[in-house]
């Protein structure tokens, strides 16, 4: 609920105007929508925008409201944001009277001094929608929101806006645009926002680059992996060369083609419960596996489980969990566990 500091004529004499510069990971992480919601909560007028230095915002409200706003902004930023520096900056013109708060158009300065946001692991809310048959993004491999999804891999330039990303080729449909414009929606100002009606789609090709006709790309790929095929999966930032980790013949064939005699392959599994079937997982290792960065974690092998050809003569197994919607879908099948090489 807004505190309505700006509604009273008597309070106008108490209004202060402050401008702040925020630096760090503050673009592509839902920072401007978060600032807008705080403005409604504290009843502040003004604006916020992205530029080549980070985020610039101007607040107009009684001192107490501005202090509460800034305290919450610093102590409870969006999940993917990292504030490195926040300072008040001087204004170069007299302050007008703001009647509301707005997200202004980004400003491209002559130089860049801000951090490009990293790609983010798909969030639980998006996974829930992706697995819900009643949701319009059911089994959509490019689902995302302000809390997750591609950032670094799709950016052409900063400040971060859809027009400066690979998503500029896709025009949002009315439903997606409605989410993008709705301050109460999780996808408010989510730059990569898309759905099956307006966004990118999966495509499957053979080794010669010719399209493979199939009604379900994911199911077809899983079936081929079960048969021992090697599948190249385009992921964020590069390709994964994938085989069924339990198929020793397929693992050895991947080694032969890559001329990689002994260097270990990593194994991707659906969750920590699956990882525990192939390796020993302690509390610290589980926390690393489930962290947003989704690293490859070295775990001690369980004896006589997966083929030794994955990591020959090595007591450890490199294990990672899925981070993209497509990876989650490929691991829905309880049969294969993916082993492979990351081509960047």
C-alpha cells in the first residue's frame, strides 16, 4: 500500500528530492521494476533508468520516506542483483514536482562502466509453469522472468534493454506485452519475455544440418540418446555434446570422435537425489550443486555404478544439475543421465 505522502498539499513543503547512482549487477535482474514497486510502497515520486554506468534514480518524498526506501533497496535487493556502490549524486537542474514515479527510457552514454549480468538458472516459478499443462508456457524451452533466464549470452550492448539483445528479433504478443507492462506481474519489464506464440522455438537437425521432422523435439532427442546417439545441444554460450552416461559404448565413441583419451567428462543429473545414486553427496556439496551458478562439483564416485570411461582411473565424478529449461526437460526421462563435453 502506498503511503500517499504526495497527496497532501500540506506535505509538499516537506518534500525532498534526492538523486542516486547505483552500481554493480543492477541491469537485467529486475532492478528497475523493484525500484518502481518500492516507490509505490513509500509513496515517492520521481523516476529510474538504466544507463552505461548502472542505474540512476531520482526520488521525491518526505525525508522519512526516502530513508525507508533507500534502506529497503540496499538491504533487500532483487535476488540476482548485487549492489557494489550506491551514492547520492548532485542534480544539475532544479527539481520539478513529480506527480508519480516512472521507468524512463535507457540512456546510452559515451562509455560503459557497469557489470554485464550473468545468465541465471531457471527459477522455481518458471519451472512450475513449464510443468503445468494448463499454463500457456507448458514445456516451453525458453521460459524466463525477471528472476531467471539468459542475460550475458543474449546481450549485444549496454544499457540492457530488449533492443540491445538477440530478443529484438521477436515482437512480444499481446499476452506477453501485458505481463511486461503490469507492475504486479513477475515479468514486469523482463526483457527476454516470450512464449510459444511469439518467441524462439526448438529445432532439431541431422548431422548435415537438415531439419528432422518430429512433433516433439525433446522426446525425439531423448529417444536417440537412449539408442546411443551423440546429440549436440545448443545451450547458453555454446554447445553441449551429450550421450547417455550409462551407455559405455556411447561414452567411448564420444571420446574417439573428440580425441579425448582420458580427460574426464561431466555428468548432468536431474537433482541431488539422482546425483546420490552415482556419487556420495555431503551437505556442502549439495549446496554447491543447487546454487544459482550451477557449477560442476567433484563428488566421490560410488563403486560400480556408471562406466569408468566417463572419468578413467579417477576416484571423483564431475556432476552438475540442469540450469536451462531445455536441460530440465531432457532430464525428465528417468532413464538417461547425460554425460558430455562443453563446447564453448
